[in-house]
C-alpha cells in the first residue's frame, strides 16, 4: 500500500466541464476553468491579484493540483482541493497534470489497476496521495505514483474533470 502524502493543477487547456460549443476562455485564450499544478515551492497564494495583497496561505510542495477559475493580467485565481481560493502569479504554475486521489474520502484506499479492463490491482492508493496524470479517456486515467503505474477510475481523482479526455486530441 502506498502511504498518504501531505496535501498541499496544468496550464494546457483540457476538455473540461464546458461544452465544445461555448468554451469560456480567459485573457490567455485558454479555457476557464482548467486544472494546473504548482511548479515550485514554497508558493504564496494571495487574497488579491497583486503582491500588494496579503498572503492567504502558502503551498509548501510542488506538483499540487489547483483549478484556475479566473485570470487577471499575470495573476490567476486558483482553487485547491478543499475549496480555498486565492491568487498566484502564472509563472508559478506548470503544464504538468497532477491529481489527488479522492481527497474527499477520510480513510480506505483506491485500487490502481493494471488496465481498465483488467481487475488485477497494481497498488492500493490512499486518499490525498498526489499522482502524475498521463492520460484520461473520460472514464479511466493512467497515473503514476512513486514506482507504480496503472489506472484509476477518473471520478476518484481531483485534478481532472468528470468525462475529461486528456490529452486533448
């Protein structure tokens, strides 16, 4: 079993919650909302879109997924898996897709399968573990954590949208 990692999103536009006919975009031309991940650490999240605003909290680990909900100049409003929101400079965000395993669950583990059509369990992953997302087909995502790689039901991840296909074809 993979031990839970400390809880603390990708600048490329995913096919997220909006329909293909009317995809809201920000000034960057990228879809809103969308997921990204924190490029470095520590990263201060501010209460407003400027260094003049107070620090709301600080991410202490890189790779943590966040959801970008708004853009203003070089500042992006982000939401973490717990629903907290604040502003970060876009230079602190990465295009690398990451996710958290079922952060809404308090105990138990999520099975990582060898393949979606194969019930063989490669590893059991605890809630809040940070994983790298290789791809998602709308139902399953191929993920990597530590030395393990396999598939997890997409609905068990925070960092990808339900039915999102990633990467976009």
